C-alpha cells in the first residue's frame, strides 16, 4: 500500500497521520501545493512562492502523476490536487483580468474532473478529511447556531457562492471517498451520513512533554495564538484583558502570532493557561499542543455538536467553557482559582490528550480503514 496525503499541510494533521502510518509499516507521503508560515514539514512542496501562474500549472500537471504512483490518496482541506474556486468582487476587476481569471477557473474545474476520472478508472482508493472552513458554510451556521464564526468574520469570508461551491465539492469528493472524516464535530452537520469524527493527531506526544508552570511564583500568564482574529474572537479577549487589568487583577497576557510551529512551541511552554477560540464551537489543533504541554484551555464548546463524539470523550473534557459574552468571567474564574486546582486541571488536560489524541492509536484506526478498502478492492 502506498498512500499520499494531498494537497495542503492543514495545521500539520496530514503530516502527523503520515508519520505514524509509516511507523505502522504503511508507505505514506505528504505533498503540499504551498508551504505556509507554520512550516509543517512535507515530503514535497509543489509550488515555489516565486512561481507565476503558468509555472504553477505546469508543476501541478506534473504532480498529477501521483495517480500512477500511489494506490491510495488521502485528500485534505476539502479538495483534490485541482481546487475549483470562486472569483470574489468580479465587478471591481478589469474586463481583461476577469477574463483571465474565468479561463483559469474553467481550466481548474476541468482538470479536477480529469483527475477524479483517472482515480476512478484506475480504481485508486480515496479518503478525505475535513477540518474547518473547508466544509463549514456561512448560511448553515447563521441559521442553525447561536454562536458561530459566521457572525464575526469580515464581509466576503463566507458568501453564497462559496457556500454553494463547498456543498458541490463535498458531494463530488465524498461520493468518491471510501471514508470521510471530520476533525471538528460541527462539520458532521453538513457532511454525508456515514462520515466520522476523527480527533486531531498531528503531534507526537513524546515531542510535547508537559511543563506544569502554574505554581511558579509570578503573576498567572494567559496565552492566545490566533490564526484569524475574527474566527478566534481575539478582539473580545483583548477587551477582557484590558477590563480585568483595570479592575486590579494582576496577570500577564501573551499574544502569539506569525511564528512557525516550532517557534510558537517555545512560547506555549511559557504560558500557564491558553485562551483558544470563542466562536467555532470546538477546540483546535493548537489546544491539543498546549494541553499536551500541561496547560488548561478556555474555549467555547458547542453542546449540540457533542452527539458526534464518543460519550467517554465528552465526560473526560477538561475545558473551561468561555463564550463570547462570558470570556471575561471565565478569565476571572481562572484568576481566582487556587493554583493547586489549576495544576490539577493542567494534569487532566495532558491526560485527555494522551487518551483521545494519541497519534499512534488514531493511525491504527486509519490503517484499519485503509486495509479494509484494500481488501474490498481485491474482491
């Protein structure tokens, strides 16, 4: 079995899965179109940041050879190698530039059909994982959730056109997939029946040893590391920090942005408590990393989504609930908590990651699914 994870790094989760599949004896690689500032290592980066469009498309066409090299492909971020896209703000573009974009748009859509047809004809086994905004749709969030990122992001982040394209891509790709996974449970509202919740598995636990700092003789230190300030609720967090300081509470606040994963890791190790995200309804891969380091997490967990996860996982959750309208109270609760109690919560956070985000156990589950698909193909 030869497995390829494609076409992005998506918070390092494809790399984490691939690494631990290899440890289990599966020949697995990760290719990514782009490398981003987080710098999760991939076996192959297809595009250079300096490449022009025509060069990128030549490189992507050459990368299409993956279909003839690998018998299994594990797509991520809701797309295949060729990713159809929506053209935003068409009215603001020159006619010539818009024509060029529409030609490129048509080309990419056509090439995805070629790609998926080849995968079908050659009987390649397809898996796919969704992680967040690759499946999350603004219109669904606004009509079904009291609190969601759709209420907070800038205009154009979610649009009717983008939502429609996501639905079309979900239908196209999951129809082809032997198994569809979601790393955030809210996505299972919009994915087909039979899709499964899959916990984050991007870190090796031995590389993230706990560092229980909560008893150090200094003011308590909160940390917050947004990749998108609107989605994470950063403005409300900063407002709560200012209000609590003005009320006389003595604590430190560390804002962590724009760093590679390894650079950010050093910052995470120095904080006592993480404030994660206030709108998504679930915790991110960042929270898994910081909990592994022995740090409690404030985050908004949406109760209506918990039916998609194992019952025992729900019972084990060590999080401090923090909604957009309660973040200040949640931080105040932590500041007034005895340090010994905070350490207990920190140890529970590490134990939770060991129990539910063990990458070896998750890789075993995925390998079982890969083996089942391979055996089915032989019949």
